[in-house]
C-alpha cells in the first residue's frame, strides 16, 4: 500500500483517539464531578443525579458540539477549496452572518412558532443566499482578488448585523432576549429534536462532501484546469455551495455565530497531513468536533457556575493559533 | 479522407469582443504542429475552443472521426490534454500532481488510485525525467521542471491530442531545447499528436512538422515551416522587418530580425 495511505490511516486513528479523550474530559467535567473511571458505572445507574446530568445535559451538548464543530470546520475546508484561499471560511465570508440574519427574521416574525424546524431552514436559506451573493459578486467582476473578496464578506457581515440590530430594536423584549442569547453563541440547547437535526444534517454533509473529494482535489489546480481534467466545475461548485450552506446554516441556527472554527482547524490539518481532500474532509470534521468539545468544556467550567459564550473561546484560541501559525510559516501559507 | 484531427469552418470566442472565424485545418496522427502569430491573434482562443473551455459558435472539430463538442467532459479529458502556460500549484508533490492526470479515468465513487494509475504515472514521470523530483513540492520546482511535470501530468491522461500553450516561455535556452527535444521525441516514439502555441519562430521552424499562422482571429497560413516562415507573411502579420535563411545543419528556416537603424542604412 502507498505510504501516503498508511499515513492517512494513522492520522485518522490519532484524531479519533483525541476525539475519544475529549469526549471523556467533556463528560466528566462540570458542576457535578464525575470521575473518568466512573463514567460507565454511572450510565448503568439510572436513578442517580449523575445519570440525569450525563444524559440530559452533557450528552446532548456533546452531540451538538460534534455537529456544530464538525460542520463549521468542514464548511470552511470546502469553501477554501472552491476559492483556493486559506482565509475564507463561513465567518469571514459573511455566511454565518447571513444565516444569523435568516434565523433572526424567523424569530422576530414568529415563523418559528409554527414549527421549530423553521429555524434551521431559515438559517440554511440565509447562508445560501449570502454565499451565492458573495460568489456572484466575485465572479461578476472577473475574479476578485483575495482581499476584496474577504472585504465583501466582511461588508456582508456588517449589513447582516445592522439588519439584525434593526430587527432587535423593533421586536418584543421576549424575542430580543432569545436573539441576544443565541447570537453570542452557545451549545446550550434543550430541544432534543433540533440537536438531532443538527447531527444528522452535519453527518449527511460529511458524506455528501466525500462524493466531491476528487473534484475538490482537481479544483486545487484552478477551475479551468479542473475542467481540462473532465470535472464539471459549474455543477460541482454549486452543489458544494449548497452543502456548505447546509452545514453553516444549521450550525448557526442551533448554536449562534461561532467564528474561526472553519479557519483554524482545516489550516492545522493541512499543515500536518497535506492538501489532499480525501483526507482533509474527514479529518477537518473530526478536528472541528474535538476543538468545539474542548472549547465548550472550557466555556462552561472556567467561570463556573456562570458560563462563557463559546464564541469567546473559539475567537481567542482560533485567532491566536492562526496568528502564530501565520507568522511562523509563511511558506506554508498557500493552499492547493 | 478521414483525418486524425480535423477542424472545419470552426468559430469560437467571446461574441462582441473577439471571435475566431473560419478556422479549418487537419492534422494527422503523430504530427507536431506549431501555432504562431502575434499577441491577440487568437492562438489561445483557438486552444480554448478545442479544449471545450469556450463554446463553439459554428463549425466543428473532429478527433478520430468523433465530434469533440459531443464528448462528455470526462471523455474529452481522456482524449485531449492541455498544458497551460503557467502551472500554479502550491503544496502538492510532483507525484500527486502527475496522478491528477488519472482523474478522467476514475469511476464515480472511486476513492483511491489503482495500481495501474501509479504504473502509468511512473512511466511518464520516467519519460519526462521528473522521477527524481517525485516527492518534491511543485512550488519548489523551477519553471522548466514545472513544465516537465505539467507534460508528465498531461501524458498521464493518455490523450490522443496534446495541447501545449507556450511550454518554453520564460525558460532559458537549455530548458527550451530540453522541453522541445522531449516533445519531438514523444511525437516520434509514441506517435503523439501535438498542437503547440509557440512565440519563438526559430524554435517553431526547427521543431515542428508544420505550422499554422494566425492573424486577427483568422488562420492566415498553414504549411511546412519553410512555406509559412517567409519574410512576406511574417512582415505582414508581425509588422516587423525580417529576413529568412536556412539553417545549414537542419535545413529548417531561420528568421532574423532587422533593427530599424540597420534597415535604414541598407536602404
């Protein structure tokens, strides 16, 4: 077997091990201390407080962290592949902002009263509209430079947040509170159905993206050259946009705007294992999940009994890691 | 008569801006054909038309009796390989890059390369001499080495027709000659059919079996090097004073430029 494939297997195994460790850490830490060795014992005792804490609070949060972290990270990896630029991700392109606006509109106008499923759907629609908008703005002008594209993303974010502030100022205080809380970003979600939707669609996004592993690899050469290799780039890019919007929109609709996951994790993965999408897709997902599980554990324990918004942690860690990586290895700072 | 590659009344381009018109020529298997012409004469547009990057406006192109326009993207990539002028690939090893040439042969959900893919990639890396660079990163290679890797990748597509867009631009004469010798050899040994855009008229005359001269989106002339490279056509197309002679060793035409100053004295 090729040396490369063996490396991949080791890498995935190491990531899965890390994931397992973070799961154990996350489940065992919090207000109610459960020691790591007791985790399994607790699960068999259905009447204990620990059992309730685990299954009703920590496990749903953990599942949500996997869905949101994996989804955002994967979405970043996809967008970086399409734009051939390591700086794009749902947050920097304004897609998270668009999704948030979509969800805020749904809350303010009370659409979600009909069914809470409206929330993820409006997040998805908001993300997709923003993504296609940014893309067509950059294509229309005939290949925008990296900087102006990111600038468009930032501007879209501003417009979206201005619109959100407008919505917040005209809405009732009840709605206001739920919007504010959700915008700050948190994995605290009590609706089990929403959590299920999040994890299923995240995993579906992962599987769907794998169908595009080869086209994404070909896109590393640029759209024209990918076409020369027989890839239908137009269709590929559109379908991948839909997948990326799905991942981002749903993550935002349940957990609010959590930035930088999609930027930092795929970047680290690329540094370690290379740029082949066959390995990047899966490992970005797992890496994002690990990152968010750990961030969430810190967020809810560091100033216990209070809780930090998780965006604070990801912003700090993500931003710092990125700055360090960027300043250390200029030569690696190239995609494709 | 059935030609290997035939273009008939072909027109493509950007309507309203620049359109190629009335292009007709045929190429036989194993021919090494150069396309010459000044900047903006439509050389690259013609390539983009053949490779399917641009939509055909009228006419058709046939490869081995099959309309290229009717081929699927995949089928087209199995038949026509393109090496672009610049190969911008960052952190990807030469081997990874060359293996990309097998993408057109991959089945829908095939995840890994087959043994055959590696065998073919290795064969062409050997042939183009990039095997020692196999594990180097593309962005660490020199321009000439990148072109060689680009050719190896294109050959790995096992195409019927190879399109090369100025493979020797930005290279010193060592690498220019190295690459053109390689293409010449490939054309002879594998009877590979090659269509190459080239700026250097002397290299074009020395290496190509025949030449196509483009002017303002039309084909001005097609023929053997000594038929095309005559001072009348060159002066008309390039708007430059030249004289042509014959290379005493190869017997191929050579074009000399004449500076304004010398030309004035000669009058």
